[in-house]
C-alpha cells in the first residue's frame, strides 16, 4: 500500500503541473493578441448611429453639396476601406446632416497654406475651408468671404455658444469691422503656457531642494552642470535646454524670461497701452543671466544651431536635466529620457520668480485658424450646423460610444477619427477639467464616473504608484497631483500673462514683423553667446526704427477698439 | 528657288522642334505673364488681371529692406568662393587620380566620390549637423586630437560661408573630377614621351603639358559658373543656416523665401525674382562672351 | 589609354592613394550613416550613438516602412514616373538637340530657338501663374502633371547638342550623299555614335525625376498620389516648434523617429544605387562629349 | 531503494520553516502596507511624486537588505534542518532571497552595469527580472517538495498549489503591465485588470509566506503522528 502510494504520488502533481503549464502556455499568447475589435467601428453605415441619441435639429432634405479642402498628414490612419473622401465624418455629414461634403484637394499639413494660396489665387475657392489669421484678413478684404454675423446669431446652438464663449477672445479674433467672418477653431490657450521641468531624480541624488525662486533655478543649473548628476564621471551635462528657435513648446526660453517678469513676443497692458514684451527693459536681466549660464557651460554650446529634434536627442541621452516647456512635454520628448534611463523622473514646477512678486507664465490665444465660407455660397448656415453637430454631440459628451465612433476607439489609439474633418473645436478648458476629474478620483481612490479617457489616465497613475511601473510617470507628471496640469489652473488664475493682442495681424505687422523677429532671435542668440548687452539696447532702438513704432501704433489703435 | 529648297530642307527640323516648342510655350512662357505681379499689389482671388497696379512699389520695398545689400553681397561671396573651389578641387583630384596605376582603385574612387551628388540636401543637412557639431561631431573630435580647439562650423558667422563652400565641394567635386579626368585623357601621349626624352621633371610635365592641356576646360567651366553667381545654393543654405549666421549666410533666395513665400507676399517675391533674373541674364551673357573669347566655347 | 608616362615614387604614391582613399571614405560616410541608422534601435538613434555601424540591430524600421501602404504606393508612382518621364524627356531632348546642333547656315532659325529655350531657364513667372496654367490645361491631380510641364530639360539639350556637334561632319555628309534626310542622319548616324552621352543624360533625367518632390506636393490633390520624394518630404520636415500643440504629439513622435526616417531614405536611394554603377562607365566620355565643343 | 519512508520536512523542529514563513509574510505585509500608505498619500497629492519616489526607494533598499539577509539565513537554516530532496529544495530556495535585495536596484544593475538595451519599458523588464529571480527558485522549491517521495501527502498537495500561487502572483502583474503599456494601451478591460493586479502584487510575498507556515503546520502534525505510523 504504502509502496504503491509512494510510487504513484510523485507523478500525479508533476503531471498536473505540466498540464497546467501547457494550458497556460497555449492561452497566454492568444490573450495577448489584440482583438480585431476596432474594425467593428468601420462597419457599414446602417446601424452605426443606432441608440446614440444624436442631437440634430434639422437635416437638409434633399441633401446639399459643399466643397472643401483639408489636410492629411503622413501619420493619419484610416479604418478598413475608408479614406479621406469616405469615412465616418463624411458619411455622418451626408446621412445625418444632409450635407454632401466633397474635398477638392487634400494635402499634407505642412503644405496647406501654400496650396490654399495657389488655389484661391487661381480662382478655385472651396465653399467652406480653414484659414489662418492673415489669410482671414486678406480674403475678407478681397471680399471672398461670407459674413456669418446674422447666421451665427440665428443658428448657433447653446453648446456652440458655450464653447466659443469659454475663450473670451475667440469670437473677437474672427471679427473684422464688427462683423463675424469665421468660426474660430478653439483649443486650450493656457495649455501653451510654460512650466519648469526638472529631473527630480537628479535633484534627489545631489540633494538639492525643489526650485522656489529663479536663484534656485540658476543654482540647479550650476549643480547639474558641475556635479556630474548622471554619475558617469565625465563632465558632459548641461543645466538648461535651449534651441536655435529660442521660443517654443519644447525647451523654449520664454519661461525663463517670465521668471524675470519679461514677456518676449507678446503684447501686454502697461498703463492702459499695449507694449511689446521683447523690447521692455526686463529682458536685460534675463539675458544677462543666460549669458552668464552660457559662459559657464550650463547651456548647450551649440544651442544656436540645434533644432527641436537635436535638443530632443540631448534630453533623450540624459545630458540635460532642466527645461522650460509646456504641460505635455512628458509625452514627448521627456519620455525618451526615461526610456534610456529607467530612473529618470521629470517633475513640473510653476515658473519661479526672481523676486517676491510671483512670476506669471505667458500664453497666447490658441486660436490660429478659422472656418470660413465662400461669399456667394448658397448655404452658409451649413457650416454652423456642422459646428453645432460637433459641439452638441461630440466634444462635451460623456458617452463612450459616441467617442468611440466619432473620435477614435481607445483600442486602436493610432486611428484618430477627428482628423478626418476640419470642423474640430476643443473645449478651451478641456485639459484642465480632465486633469481635475482624474485628481479627484485619485484622492477618493475611485475611478467610477470618469469617462474612458480620464479613467485610463487614472489607471496609468495607479500603475505607477501601486505596481511600480516607472514608464507610467508621464501621466503622473502631467495629470497626477503636483503634476503640470494643476499648475495650469494657477496660470489661468493670477499666475498667467495673456497675450492681449489676438487680432488678425495689422498691415505693418504683416510686412515688418518677420524681419523684426529675425533680428530679435539673432540678438538674443548672440547676447547669450557672449556679445555685450548693449546689443539689446541697439536692438530696441532698431526695432522701433524699422517699423516697431508703426506696429505699436496700429496695435494700440486695435486695442482701443477691442479692450 | 534655292531659298525654297533650303526651307523645305529645314522642314523636318521644325517638325522635330514642334512638340517641345508647344510644351515650352504652354508651361514656361504662358506663366511668364505672371511677372506683371511684380508691379501689382496681388489680391487673393483677383489674380493678375484683377489686382491693382502699384508701379515700382514692390521694388521700392525690396530696396528698403534693411539687410538687402548685405544679402546680395553674401550671395555673391558664397557663390564666388564656391566657383573657385569648384574648379581647384576637382582639378587637383583629377590630377591625383591620373597618377594612380591600379585601374580597380581608380574606378572605385571615381564611383564613390560621385555618389553624394545624388543625395538631396535635406539628407546631407542631417548628416552635416551631426558630424560638424563642436562637442560631439567627428570632425571636431579629430581636430581635438590634433590639439585644435573645437570650431563652430555652422554657428560662427565668420566660418559659416566657408563651411558652405566646403560642403558644397564635398557634394559636387566628383562631378567636376570626372569632367577634368576626361579632358586629361585627351592630351596627346606623345607630348609626354617627348618631354621625357627632353628630361623634363614631373612638375615640369604637369606645368607645361598637363595644365595647358586642360586649361580650355578649366576656363570654360569657370566662366560658365559666373552665370550662377546669384545662385548660392538655396537648398543647402536653407537647411543649414540659423539666425546666428544671417549676417554672412543669408542669401537672396532665402530672404525671398522668408519674406515672400512664407507671408504670401507674392508681389514682392516676384519683384525680387525678376530683379535676379535680369541680373543673371546679364551675367550669363557676359560669361558666354568671355567663354567664347578665352576658350572658344559657344553654347550654340 | 591614360597619359600615364611616369610612375610616382613609392612614398608619394602611397600618400596619393591614402588621400584619395580618405576622400572616397568621406563621400561614402553619409550613405553608411543612413544605412546604420536604419538598422539601429530607435533609442540608440535618438541618443546619437550610431555612426557607421548599427547599434542594437533591429529590422523594426523596415518592417514599419513596409507595413505602411502609403510608402509602397508612392514608391510605385515614382517608379512609374521615371519609366514614363525618362523616355518622354529623352525623346524631346533628342528632337530639340538635333536642330540646335545644325550649323547656322543649315538651320537659319537656330539662334532664335536656342534663346527661346535658354530664356525659360532664367525667367519664370512664379508659382501662381505656373499653377494656373497647369490647372487650365487640366493636369492638376493627374499623373501627367509630373511629366509634361518639365518635359524639355534645357541643360540636357545643350549637353546633347554639343555632343552631336563633335561628331565628324564627314559622316553626316556621306550619309546625306546617299540621300539620307534629317531623320535618317539623326537616327542612323548621330544616335549610335552618341551612346555614352545618351546614357549620361538618361541617368540625369531619371535621377531628376526620382528626386523631385515639390511638384508632386503642389500639383497632386491627395497624398495617395504623391511620388516617393514628396511623401518623404512630408515625413522628414521639421515642425515649427512655436506652433506645436498637444494635438501634434503623434506627428512629433513619428518625426523624431530617426530610424524609420533613415530606412525610408535608404529605400528611396536603392534604385539610384542600383542603376548608377551600370551607367557610370559611360560618364567620363559622356560628360566630356557634351561639355566641350570640338 | 524504491522503498522510502515518509518523514516530516524537518527535524528536530519546524521552527526555521515557521520563522521563514513568518518573515516572508511580515515582509510582504510591511511592503504592502507601507507601499499603499505612501502611494495613497502621493495619489492624494499630500506628498509629491518625487518625495514618493525617494521614500519608496529608501524603504525598498533598507527593508530589502534586511529581508534578504533574514531570508537567506532562514533558508539555510531550513536546509540544514532538512535532508534529502527537501534540503536541496531549500538550498535552491535560498537564491530567492536575492530578490528583495535586488528589487531596489534592478534597473541600475541591468541597464547601467550590464548595459542592456532599455527599449521602452525598462522598469517592466527590470520588474520581470527580479520577479523571475524570486519566482524561479520558489517554483523549483515547491516542485521539488511536491514531487519529493518522502514527504507527507498534505505538504505535497499544498506545494502543488503553491506553485500556481507563486506563478500567478509573480506573472499576472507583469502580464497586465505588458498588456497595458505595450500591447493594448487604452483598453478599459486592461484598465480594470490594473486594479486587480495592483492588489495581487501585494500578495507576492505574503502568500508564499503563508504557504510555508501551513507547510510547517502540516509537517509538524505529521511529525507528531508520524512515528506511530
């Protein structure tokens, strides 16, 4: 008996184990395979809209025709069998709104303005299209655009007004001579404000306290340069990232200047008049500080020739531990530094100040383009109806089905459906609100009630804190508590400096500003690289002489009408 | 009668030209009507027939640009340096190659040096930014080994024009080399034999036989490049310059691009283009006269 | 063949060879760099660790490129463009070069036509009129828009015309005696004698077609009709950092991916690298014949 | 030869095994509690993510070394107290005590010292390696116990169960992370799995610890009754 059990027993658990292992092995890869679900969204139109409760007050019957033009970048992907001329958006406009939208041409985003210029100048004007501010002005002057004032008043839905009024300057920037000529494509303005990004792991390693003032920033820059924060024993790190463009969303120096209460490139109110930030005396001390940093090797010796991709490389290599940039920098390029060094963690700080007055982060209106209608098009109100469809049903929705069908399936993140239509108006405060919801859920430790997008952000942050997945830091550093998004709320409050000029460019501006901006970039680069600060005074003088005076007058004339 | 016969003899020639002439009339001459935009304030949608005339306003604007003369000088300087280097380097390399005994080696070198000619400046620019970087670039590392301090090839406005010249030569000297090599093969070998008999040294042979033998080609190619003196290489400079080097590196074409095309100021862009065309036409005319005189070269 | 009368002394020869080899290496470097990048991992490329040898070898970039239908489509359009455009260009080049190579007394309008063509190189009306004309002729968004507007390559015409003139008059005269007309002279006498220069011009024309990008970008109405270099241009452009918003993130990520960029650039170079060695042996004589008037 | 009598796991007493089980359980509990305490604070925004990182790293390193040394000593003690296959099993198990020590610096070791490519999921990779370092010896240990002929049947069944427990607690979180960050980012179903796996991960040491305690209990009961049989 005993012998028997002794012989039989050893094999039973072993066999069971083997069996289990086999089963595990056979189902593991299957489970890991992405399910072919996303293609479901491309299914024939018929029932796509079933049960969606779309708000469409009036449909064109019979359908009307509308020509347009649009952009498709090389990165845009389509669901099975769809293309830019036939996709969920063109089908929806046709089947739901009764608008047959036909694109006359489609071009890569980088060529849009050029192609539109060619097209319009050769007399080929689409019924509805997107323009930039200077084109809005030029085309309006040339009488090519339809006046939308009364149509907007009559047709715009409550939600459309809500979105467009959320940004106080949105409609104003599309208004010329008291009339509305286009529907501004809204987005978050405050999201273009800079925050200070610092390698927190380096701060901890070198035992440096968090930056509270610009003096701290300078000290961090010095220590990051001199104290070998990456610990490789080679003097190969720099304090602060900068690019040849000087300004920008990634490694832009405007945040640094803001710390000195200088606001390059924007217009702000000083005693009831608008002044241009780049020629104000506050620029001096910031320039001197940067000059000193450059002389001490804390800036990239070659920043004057490095474009954004090369600075990205410096950051990815872990050679740089501090930059001024916008809230989403962790998604790119800071994530690359963590990919090369799993320990890397960048933390966001509000722009510190050089003195007791809190620094204000500068930002400009996000409105860079407008939907316009050709003068003489029979159905100008069709544009407003398309906008209404977007604002009533899509952008504010909490319905995940609607998001999946019209914006993109979360399971197929590379297929971004809204890129197929030019009518895309984001809620100006969307980023901030999503962030706030995520943080509230985190505090309660309860993600229920969040929409899928916010819920996913919640999960990622959870994975960081509860599973130690360090790649998840990008979400922690942005939407997490103490991330960059909460800082933006402050910027929206009293820690921001809004560019008060948001109109279409004035004539002198259109003609002279490019030269002046070139001069400015040249001056700043050279002063930082060691030329005497008098160069700045010279620049100010020249700036006024070569058209600046004229521009200031025109801008203030505009300001007096648009206060 | 003779005239008639002569003409009928020429009919096939006209037939041959016909398709090309039609295409050129349509696609090159018809658009030239657009040159009138140089004298208009171009309004969108109005085109060249509806825009108002402004006389020489656009030209006035161009000459009032604060940097215009500096830019013209930069253009001439860079193009001139390129023309000189574009002769000297290929001639030298051709002479060196001519001394190589191994056929395989010669062939390989010839093939390889011609290759960069086929790469676009967009690709070349990416590579140059890499290898010319003061701290990490291979070039400056090599200089460092020789004890030379890093040189800021693309960011120092005293060096930038030279960098442009050298990189242009890098990209195109293979082409020139092949031309001169061809000219070298034309030299009558008996000349050398005679020289050897006379006891001429190698340098004397080079000085008195080789160089005169290819001088026609040299003069011809250099005078031809005179016509290109206002083309300093848009693709190259546009991809490599930065505000740091505008003082010496900004050329006519880049200026036009920035102030004209980027801001949709078609009138001004046309005005600058027209000025450039006229000056180029003059220069080319002179160049061909010179070429005809010195090298007995005529394009037609 | 070569006027190589003397031999260099050993040391000088060695120096000579070394310098030449270095020059060759200098010219080969960019291609090797691109090749190495395309086989390296994205992280290695982003941190600048790649020179001429792949770091963290991977075929991922190629897989990405080959999985991308747009790339393949553009590649085919470019091939087609070369296959159709080169013959069109060559036929017109030959047909124009022949009359222009006739002596002035045989073709009295020669100088007029010569300047007729040269003027087009110097003057252009600019983008808008050019675009309008192409639109008026109904070519916008058509494949032929890539072929017809540039169908007469003037520089190549000059090259070929000059080469025709180097051919001994006696041959033509002999043919003319036998009653041969212009067409016969051109096709039976001149062309067979001009093979090297034809090969050279063919390569120039083909490469020009393969490398041009701007016309595709402007004249085609949708990206799926772009030739390869136009497509590449949209992939390799650098975005304006001042205009970047969070909506451009996906674009930014792709653009910063140097390895896939390198892979696409390299694949785009392959046809040239393949054709070049075969035509290369004609260059020496081809270029010489075209450029020097005998 | 084939005839081998069944014996208790250890002699003279099961104290080392009880201590090992207790130590593992306590370590697991402490890690889970301190971890959730810190993460809770961080998620509420009471401490910054930076502070969270610093504290977690410090705690990980300190607790890891203490636990590692303790585990190692206890494993060896167990091995000494046992014999035959059981001794081999615990000797192999001792390797697992490296895991707590290494978990704090796996990334540094893997990527800076060994120079592995990080790809884009360095910490997931590092997590997988340390997990493997713990799970592999433990699995072998339990397999040996489960298939050992001279071991009480109850212990063997429990060991069999433990194999799955170890595998599941070790690899489920990794599986979920890979799914969430590499394969199906954004999938709500995966999102819910994160919730589960962040609980499971806390059981990584607790459950094997409890297993050891149970094993000791069963074996001790067997030892008390054993000689009679």
